[in-house]
C-alpha cells in the first residue's frame, strides 16, 4: 500500500464538500487524472450529439407503438400510458451515454436516460481535480448549461401542472444512498430555484380526495410533511429499475402525472429511453434499412451502435462474443453479467429479461490507487444536457463481477502553440 499516495488523496478529497470519495467501503474517486487530446474529447461529443438525435427520434416513434410491442420491449402494462406522455419539450433533461472508445471507433454501450450517475463528479469535482493537477478541464463552464437545462425543465413543468407561480418544488431521493442524496442536493444547488429537499420517506400520498362540509379538504396527490401539495418532483431512482410489477406508490405517482396534477423531472420520455431494449429496436430498424431513418442516420447507427437483439440466437449461430444486459439496470459498463464465447451462460441471480449485445473490448489503462498501480479498463461517458453534448467523464472498471468502479478524473492536453515567425 502506498501510504504517501493515500494521505495525499485523503487530504485532497477532504477539501471537497458534500462528496463521496469512497463507495461500497472501497476507494471510488482516484487521486489521479487521465489527460486526453482535445481531438478525443471532440470525437466523443460528436458521437453523443448524433446518437442523442437517433434516440430522440426513436422516442417519437415509440410513443405510437402498440401495447403489445411495448410489452415485448420490457415495459409493464401499468406503465404504458405514462411512458407515452410528453410533458415537456425535451425527451431527456440530463442523460449520460457510455462508450467504448478505441483508436478507430466510438461505440455506444448504454444510455442512462432517467437517473444518470456521475453528475457531480463530471460537472463539479472534475474541475477541482484538473486545477489541482494543473491541466485543462474539458468540462469548464458546462455547469451553467446544466443549470439552464434544469431551470428550463422546471419552467416547462410549471406550465404542465398549471402553476406559473408559487409551485411547491421538491427534490427527493432515497436516504439510504449517500451518492443519490448528495447528487440530488447538488442538482438543487445548481438549479438555484425556490425548492426544498425531502427524503422520499417524508412524502405522503393521498390516493383519493377527502371532502367535508361539501368542501375538498385534501385533494388526491403528493404532500410534504407540512401538509403542502407537491407540484413538481425531481426524484433520483424515479421508478423501479427492474421489470417486476410497478409498486402501488409508483403507480399512483404515474397517475398524478398523467392527470396533470404532478410534474416530474426527468420527464416520462426519459424512462421510456432508459430501457436497453431501445437499442435493440434501433438496431433492428437499421438492419432493415427502414425508411424511418434517413441515409445519414443509418450511417450514424452503423458507426456508433453495437449489434443488439432481444434474443441471443444471432450470436450463438455466428459464434460471436456477446453480453447480456438487464433491461433497466443502472450498472455501468458493457454488461459483465452476460454471456461469452457463444456459450450463452447467464448466472442464476440475473435471470431477468435481457437484451443481448455484441461484446466490445474496452481500452486498458494504468491508474494510481491507494494500493498501488493497477491495470483497469476505461469506460468513457458523455452527458447529453437538454439535447446537447456536455460533460465527459471516465469510469475505470475493476475485475469482472466487481460493480464498484473507480471514478477517474479526465483532463485535456494544453494546445500546442505554433511557432510564430519573427
């Protein structure tokens, strides 16, 4: 163990308020930085913008699919009317894409559309690390874009619920997760709007309106501990990320949103795009050269997407390495829970509805940890904020099966100054 490095890391991260440098009782944020050429950052952002366009166009198509098709894509019956809603102009407010970036390619592995992780790390902490190591921050100034997106979404949502003024806005999370709690606090700070934070357990749901003396005492809806009606909710882990039945409270919240009495950020379309089955739908349309996508869009799909199917038959038949991915998993990466070598094994603990995706190797890199130098696989991310490419970040993947990745800060090389003729 490198005690000197451990001390430096602890001293540095203790200086960053409301952050979680350790997760799962393990080292999470590395006291290290990966410096990239600007061209690499630009390449990732270009891919993000084009892929975002494909996903948003697909969301418009999915809202018109029949119930049977949506059920095959893994959505529960109780969700169908909800996910067809478009409550605001944006399909997602803040989403994050994960990529395998190699010398010749940028390949999308996962879109986290609903409640993406790495927000504070990318928009805030990364800048602190870059300053400390005296390198350029590729995410400089992007926190302002995040603020604009949140405030714009809140403004749209006020209109949806008919509360132009005096809306009761609540930011909430499950208090058991320190990461979600501090991320939610960070988002509320960035939004810089009149709002309150409440643990999800403090919210109260009234299923039916209560009347007395011919007056409505409480209308059906969500209430804060003071008994005030909640108009707008920003919630981490908005709904169950499994394909099991929707819970009673989740179902009621969806009903309130459908009835226009509660606004949700991210919007319902973010949950629609959260399913990994969307990639299978896009790839299927691409293989058919379906006219829904233009020739240019088909070129983008071929360049950035990975063959993804609802069944594993294609990979078995062609002996192609692949992975299985839970439809609504928040886990990062290429789906290590899956299959390999065309054998089609899936662990008993993950027998859920999956998509099957061609395996793509991640680039390797050596990082400094409190236990010394370690070889890791590098998973790149880029945020899509209000439909535009934004902050980039890196997760360093540990051994297969270890879901507690490292957060690896990212910098960008200083531009080389050209020699000027005297």
